C-alpha cells in the first residue's frame, strides 16, 4: 500500500472514551462540530448501523454548498468506527473517489481518549492534504464540543 495516499491524525482528548464515541455517532451533536472552521451543517443524517448510510450538507463561510455521504462498514462501540466517504455534486452521490475512514478510540488513564483517524486511499497527495486541513479543523471543533459537554457535566 502506498502510504503517501493515506492520512493519519491522532488526538488525545480530555474526555472518557464512551463520551467521545457517543459524541461522534450522535447526529445532533455531529451537526454542532462537523466540518472545517466557519462551516455550518444545514442537514445531517446518520444511520449508525453496519450498512447504514450517513450524509451531510454543509455551507462554507462564503455560502458554497458541500455535500458528503458514505456507509458504515464497522461499528464496535466504543472502540472503532469505520465508514466510507465521498463527495456529491448536484445531489449525485459518489462525485469523486470513495475513501475509507477508520476511527479508533483508545482508553487512556485519567478519563482521556486517544482518537486516531485514518483515511485511505486518496487518488493524489493533494487530495490527502486537503482532507488533512479539513479534518484538523473538524477535530479542533470536536475538542471544543467535548469541552462544553464536560463543563455541563455530561458523562456518558
């Protein structure tokens, strides 16, 4: 496998694994943090089950529409989540190549979680780099969301 077409991002989160996993698969929560900084989720559906479909409609700060979708391949709560990812254009699924996203949630001491996001295989390194930027922003927003949950005392 060609590693230059694979993306791997790791983050240590100050939240227990059960809370992190739940925040990732709950469509109401995902609508609050999904996407790059400044993007707004305007529609979001997550059929979280093996074979279930997810799709998301976002608007950039400039108002451009971005549509993505995929299917869940593996769900091992609270350890692992695997789904396909592709962009849509004009409501037509599958615009652009389909990639596979694998998330692992490792339990760390002190109610912390190591989240590893792996996405593969991109057609080009520039596509990989664009996704790195988007996922990095998305994970920053996710960290902020988890912090707000912890402040409110949600423990799941």
